[in-house]
């Protein structure tokens, strides 16, 4: 639970206190935004060599940056509500502020690609303060205060189960493709690349384009090796030739691959989705099935090569 000081001319005039339990998300997937509630305290400012003179302060606005991982900026935000210290009481005046950080789905995906377990993040802020006269009747000057960055960790369970769904990202993280699997990456690189493009279309809510990319990936699986039949042959014939030519699988494996490929090829065609009527649920199911076929065929090709 990071706690940092608000500093003006080397004087501590307040603090910010962040608890990871006070982080939540709203608005997804259309207007996703991360909300971070902060406990804020501010006190009057005592200038150097003016021991008995305290000047009230007002935090007028805050410009901020959200970073994840802590070294990488991913979003900027603004906070514009005023918080005023007491004129007569030199103790901290405590209040709360909520930073609203807009995040689009591409940015969330960028965060997810770097996240390994818990979310590691940081907030960098620049508060603008108004320094009042001791009687609090006028504003003498405006100054930026110094604040260290706030680094914090959000547990994986909180991030995945509560925050990501609020951002409209629920379920998409389950479509991670294990490109680190050398067998698949080496055998079917073009199909993997097409699948990545399908994932991006899914993130952009382009369901039809995602499905058609999956159809392309299936075609790239079959054409990844030389074929014993003509290029102009029907896709069902190409599937059979691909299996017979390159996969020394048993009859059950061959039958399973052929059925799945033919079914997906038909479902992913434009003719199968007139109007268009591809839904997000359709696209997610098709991407998962395509991913499984790429992995399965890639590993079998590795075994037979």
C-alpha cells in the first residue's frame, strides 16, 4: 500500500495513499476505464523563514500517467476537482479523489501481453497547487508540487476476475496462443500469424473479419506442405491429401482432423454468415477451435518430419 508525500520547496504539505483494493473498472467494452481511489491529505504551507505564517493551499488539478509495467507509459489522465486545506488548522485535511484512466482494448491487450501473474504498475502525477495569502482572501501564486511515483501490485485474482471483466476484456485473455511452443511455431508460422491477426480483429470487435482470418489459417495449414493433388482441387480433397501425404496418424486421428477442418471451413465462409450475423460468441468459439487445430497439426507435423 504505497504512501507518498506531497512536497513544496522541500516541505511536506500533504500525502497520497493508495490501496490496491480501491482499484476497479467500469465502462467496458465500449468505454473502458480504470478507476483508482486515492486517500489524499493536504495542509497549509509554511515558507522558509516565516515560522508563524501558514498559507492555505488548494490542489487545483492533477495530470497523471499510468504505467504497466512501471517503466512503460500506457495511458494519460486528468483530475480537475479542487481540494483545499484549512486556513487555521495546520493538520492534514483528508479527503478522497478518484483517478479515472481511459483504456481502450488495444492498450489493455498491450498490458496483458506484458503481465506475468500479478499486475505490476505505477502512477506518476503532477499536482498543481494554488498558494493563498495567510488570510485566505487571495491567491498569491500557482506552483507544481513534487511527488514520487506510486508503484503498486494488483493480485492476479483481483485483476483477472474483477477488473478485466469491468474493462470488457473478460474471456479474451483465454485466447493466448502458445507461440513459444517450438514445434508449432516452426511447422506452421504463417498459420500462427494469421491467427494473431484474427485475435486483433476480435479485440477490435470485428467479428466477421476474425472468423475469415480463421478460414485463412486453415488454408495455410493445408498448404504448409507440398500436395499430391492440384491446387484447384476442392478444400475437402486438399485436407485428405494433406493428411495422407504428411500425417502418419492412425485412422481415428485422421478422421478427427478431417471432420474438424471441413466443419470450420464451412462455418467460416461468408456464405455461412449472410447479413452479416457473426456474434462475439461465435468468433471466440471459432478462434479457440482454430487455435486447437493449429497446435494439434503442428505437433503432428513435428513428429512426422
